[in-house]
């Protein structure tokens, strides 16, 4: 087993935040003056001694991280996941020494480079060439190293012709390419990466991911913070799950991701109190959930998976029709329709409805690329005779999976549809 | 394999814990010298990017101030010069350290705010940023120094052996600006109103310090008190180096100025280091 390169022991970080004290409605002017004079005196004292001053009357201490301990071995690619405010960024900042922990200790073996942003310190007035030296040094490369890799960086960024042009004249694409090219040529033993992938277009994100995959496979240690579960899934072999400043889970990336989803997503979308319904209301869908083929409730669907979408409904007592049509519509986050599926289309009939029951829609081999989709439904008798409609009823989270059974995870940047195909050669 | 293990054994081991940066502060500062150089180079090169205006500005500002001061203090108010030195030379010998000091002070006190994006994203000893701005001020100084040489040729005024000690006073002027500069730039991170203090101090200081006149015209009994202004010592030192025996240094006052420079520097560095840890959280 490889040696431990990062060992974190009980690290914690306190942030102090100020609150405005609540004041009674009948405060004498004298009290206010006294209080202000008192605060002013204290603040002046703090100012003179160099203590940080926090606005507000009462101070509260918040642990952004508490008792965080973990070990990372050489050559591991570890993801750090968690919701916003869970302490991921604080942890990265401590590991990259931008801020000091309040308690605990981290031991790191080897040179660390942290990439919390691409193009840190780029100066618009300086030329591409000058910015390569500037940014490289800021990221921790020595002059000699930059000189050695200079041509490689320029080639990777494809900016040869504009090397002596100030970067303020660069297109945003060139700018980002140059910035990433420099970062990609850092060769630290340990690379700490924040969600730099959130910037740039889809092709650029893919290039970043690819490059990071290469870094990880070269035996260097990578720490990767991201909201993009698909990226964590494909890039990391292990993950830490942070929640409220504590480590909730450590394990393989897949189990950490499913733990994350178990903890943080609503299992069942209740529609009981929705007021944005249309239709007569004789049949009403009360909740929507997703099940795998073993009947287990799931939060996310993996590409290529068989699963059910379950619409639980209630029927008013006088309702007698036996020609009910249930229709599912799926759209992207940008409201681009992806597909529509109803039971007349599939040739399935429900017959007379019970007073409570579920319409179950089985989808085989999930054909959508990883993303979040919107689900809407409509229940009708004939075309135009609607019983219940909600356009934005639930979200469908699709995560990366082995759709083609080849180990190749499809990128979501080239469309949202996966097609089961086959290639062959004829001569 | 053994080879690789031995390579790994030589890897630097970094320990992060509360108060740790404190201990390795000065070694870290040395380790990041390349960053210091590149930041200084960036500041200088950005400043002179539009070359004509950049250099012209460094020449025009002290030159015009010198002309105005010579006319007002020398011709109109008829203040005495030091010994046989031409009045214009007396003024310019003080303009040099004054603009070095005031440029360094203004640049360094805004430096952290101007580099906020760096502070939040990468680690390095923060002292590098204000320190690197001193280089820009020094380059401006070198350019104005050329004017001094021109003036000395014009007045046929040869400096004495004292000119050799000028570098010491240049360093003194930089250190005098670094102390308050560090303090203000650190406070600026949290309270942006501190940046308004500097233009005021610079404007005010120009008249309070012996730039347009010789410090010899200050009555003897007030001279020690006057030397509480650390720039008095720096300016006197410059005049002594450039004008030689015409303007001897008032030793008790000079020592006092020196002590105050040292005190401000200590205060600046220690409060900067105390506040430095929270920069990334505040900026």
C-alpha cells in the first residue's frame, strides 16, 4: 500500500460572525450614547493592537470545520463532496495554506499546488508570454521550470500567434485556454483542485477532466472538490462526504455519492399541496418517486438503468371513466422538450381506476446523458379533457453510468440522448 | 524502487497547524523570493506599459514641484539656502527622498486591496505584496535621479565623498514608508476608508517636512521636536549626501528620526503579521 501523503488530524476552523443586538423600543438616548462610546473604545483598542474587528454587538463563533481527520495515500484521486456550506472550500483553503486552521494539524508530504481558479493573477495589460511567467510563478513554478515547459504550454493553449499581445485583447476562449494550459503543466506531487471546471464551455470542461484524469493516472495525488457527481464518479476512486463541517462518510466514490444522495435528496416528491394544477381534479397525482427494478426507491437514475417512475394518485368517488391516459413529459433544465411518453402510445390500458393507486411508467435502459431533467405529467380522458396537470412536478437526476457496457462513460456535452448503436467495418 | 523511495524521502514535509506559519515566517519569505521578483516586475512593467506617459510622469511631477517650491520659498519668501548650494538643488535634494517616500507609501498601502484576487486563491507570505511595491517607487526614484544629475551639471555643483552614503539613506526612506504602509494596507483589507488617509498624509507631509526649505531655519529649541517626523532625518541625510558640507546633519534629531522609523517598522510588521492570518477570510 502506498504511503500516506496527507494526514489530517482533527482540524477545525472557527469563523466569528457578528450579530446586531436587539434593542428595546424605549432605550434612553443616554444608553445608546454610552453603548456606542463603549463599542468605539473597544474597537479602537482592537485596532491599535491589530486584533480583527467584527461588526455587530454580540459575536458568535461558527465552526466551519470540526474534527476533520482523514488520510490520503500517494497516487489516490479523492473527491470531496457535500452541499454548499458544508466546509469543502474551507478545507481546500486550509490544505492550500490560504487560511490557517483553528485547531488540529495536517501533515503533507510533497509539493502541493492548488488550483482554486484558473488564471489567478492574470494581468490584462501584460502579454500572453508575460502572463505565463506571472501566473506560473504564482502557482508555484520556478522560472527554470516555466522556461522548460514554455513551448508546451503555448502549444497546448494554441495561442502562438498572440504571444506578444496583451491578454486584454484575447477572446475569452483564448484567455481560458491559456490559463488552463499553465495550470495543466504544473507538476506537483499533490494537486488540489476546486470547481475550476465550472467555468468555460462544455468542451473546455471535458478537456480539464481529461487532463486531470491523466494527472491522477500518473501516480500523483489529486484532491478534487466538486458538485458535479459525474465528474467525481469518473475521476476519483475515493471520496469524503462533508456535512456541516464534519466528515459524514469516507469510502469509495460510488458509495460516498450514494450516501450523499441518501442524505440530501428528498426521496419522494410530495405534490399534495401544489396549487399550480390544471384540470378537473377528478384524478389527482399526490406524489412522484423513482424505483429500480427491484422495487427500491432511488434518487438518481444511472445512464442505462431500467427504472420505474411511480405516480401515486387519488380518485374522486364519482369518477367512472375507464379510458384514462397518463402522460409523462421530460424536459431539460432549459425547457427543451426531450420526450413524451403516454400509455395510449405504448398500447397499455388502465381500465377502471381504484380510489388510490399508482401509474407506473417503466423506462428501459435510461437513454439520457447525466444531468437534471424536469418532469411534468398530465392525466386526461381524451385529448383536451384534462383531469390533472403539473408541468414542473419533479426533477429527474441522471448520473453517469456504463450505458454502452464498454466502460466508456458518455459525456453530457454532446447532447442529452444516448443511442444504443453498433459499429462495424465493411470492405 | 529503492531509488524512488529515496526521492520521496527527500520530499519537503509540510505541517499545517495553528500558529505554524508564524514559526517559519522568514524562511518562507526567502523561499518565495521569485514571487517577490515577479510581482515587482509586474508592477513596474504595468506602470511603464504606455511608456512615454509613464516615464514622463516620473520626471514631470518632482520637476514641476521643485520649480514651484524654488520660486515660492527661495524667490518670494527668500528663505536661506544651505551654505553656497543653489536653492533649486536644495529643494530637489529633498524632493527625491520625499517622492520616494510618498510613492512607496501610497503604493504599498493600496497593495493588498489591488491584489485581493491573489490573496483569496494562493498561499504566499503576504508581506511580499507591499514589499514588492517598493521596487516600483525605487524605479521612479532612479528616473528622477537623472534629473538631479542634470541639475548638478547645470549648476556646476560637484558632490563630495558623502554621496557614497546615499544608498543607506535610500534604504532608510523605503523603510520609513514600509512601516506605516504595512499597517495601513492591513487595515485597508477590512476597512476600506483607510485608503483615504494616505493622500491626506502625503499632501500634508509635503508642507510639514523640510522639502521646500532647509531644516536649519527651524529654531534650535524646536529642532528635536521637529525630528519626531521621521522624514526630517531622511531628508537631512539626503541633503548631506548631495550637498555635502553645506548641510551638516543635526545628529540628535537624526537619531530620533531613526528610532521612530525603526519603531514604525516594528509596529507595521508586527501588526501586519497579526492581521495577515485573516486576510483571506476578510478580503
